[in-house]
C-alpha cells in the first residue's frame, strides 16, 4: 500500500514537472518563429487608386490624419478598414495614415501595406513596447494585454508634432461613410470626441476595490462619467502633448499594477478614469460597436437601430476568423466586401 501510493506520488510529481516544463518549451518555440527573417504574412489583392473629387482642397490644412496599429495578427482587419475609409471618402487623396507597429517585422508589414495600397499617403512608426510592458496588468482577455493595444495612449508622442488632430481607429472595423464628417467635428475644447453611452452601467467598469476606496471613488466628482469606446476617437493630440495626458493615463495604470486591482479590462479603464464625462459626444452612428460579441464567447450580435457610419467588431469574435470558420454571423457579411485577403503563403490555392 505504502509503496503504491509513493509511486503514484512520483507519477504526480513527474506530471507536475512536465506541466512546468511545457509552457517554457512552447514559448521558446514561439520566440524562434517571431525571429524568423520573413514572417509569413498573408497575401492581399491590390486595391484600386482612389481619386479626389473636384471639390477637394489640396493644401496641408485639408489633410485628414488617421492612426491605426499594424500587427501581423490583425493585418487583414487593417487592410479592410483602410479600404473602407478610402472607398467612402470624397477626398481620399487627402488622407494621411499613421501606422504604429510594435515589432521588428515593421519593414515586412510596411511592404505588405505598400503593395496593397500603392498610392496611400502613409508612414509607419515603431511603437516601443518596452514603454508599456511593465505597466500592463492582466485583464480578462489575453488579446487585450498586448502592448500594441496600449499604443493609443502614446499616440500623441509617437506621431510627428505637426499633426495636431488625429482619428484613432481599431483594426476590427469598417467605415461606411465619408470620414471627413467625423474629422470635422467641433471638439469644443475637449481632448477626445467619441460616441458616449450614458445608459451603460458605468459602475461595472471598475471593481469594488475602486468604489469602496474613499479617495479613488472621488475621481469622478464633478463629472457625469459615461462609457465610451476607445477604438474610435478623434484626438486633439496637440493639447494631449502640451498637457501631458500620457502621464495621467499611466498614473492610473500604475495604481492598477502596484496598489490594487481597480478594473478588469485593458487599456480602456485608464482612459475612462482620465476622460469620462469630459469628452465631446459624437453621433452613435460613428461606432456601432460590440459586433464581435462579448469578451468571453464572441457570440453573434445584431445591429442596433439607427443610421450607421462605422461598424466595429469589438469583443472576442472577429469577422475574418468567423468567415474562415464557415460559421459567420450575419453582420460579418457586411465586413466581407472590404476583405482584400488573397491567400496565406502556406497554401497557394487561389
Ligand atoms: C449598476 O451596477 C451596480 C453593481 O452591480 C448596481 O449596484 C447598480 O444598481 C447598477 N445601476 C444601475 C443604474 O443599474
């Protein structure tokens, strides 16, 4: 009896060893893949050249600045987003794209974008993920913890200083209206313009830890804070730089990391802490969000009533993955017309 139980103990111990060793081994393999000289990016069709309408100006003041992140995992989404913006724009040649990339594969990503959009006015910037790595705390969804997800906090400091206003877009959306309408919003002195959702229960974005702390709970005093989605924002990056808003957002990330857990999501809550109740509200048509379902299951959602200028697959489900799985949601068919994906380099099956 004694002998038997000790063998099972040994068995258990070796199983534990295996479990401890496995993640180390697999992360080493993954690291090896990332280091490969030519990452296997998917292939895309070339988009047509979109030309300005006659009414378009051509001075620097007519430029519309759009910032997005660039990442191998979301590249298909980024391509679709860019195409959708160009296609619905009255003055597509006035668009200037600013892409933030976190990795050493930036040249590969750049050539991918360049060959898909040969006429695009764009620049790519290296976002140094070390700036944020030590400040990230684990959220409820792993994808939210990627350093690049925090790049929007550092956007103002990353793009050139002569850019005073920028539209920040996530990569899982398509624009189905002229972006100039969003660009032209009167900010009324606010730092950020975005759709506001005052019916969402704001309490739920923060933990009991937060609300029960008498000092922290006073954060929103004198404001009427409402949820807004940070995947679609018009940002006054000029004022952001001058008033050092990056530091203000970082301070909250430090509270979360070093003091106590005050929220569950990734880069969104620190934005809310600094800006909620103090943004310029724009029409809800500019962010029909949540089409990816929630953060756990990515269930199908239907559209909210009302006009739509932008469709956003925030949440766990992404339209390109669901379309590939042959189990798409109905709304995913609204994304499909902007898909420039041709094939993966693994399978030459066009
Ligand atoms: C919001 O959620 C909190 C926490 O669950 C709850 O106590 C509160 O009643 C809710 N407020 C509204 C307006 O539903």
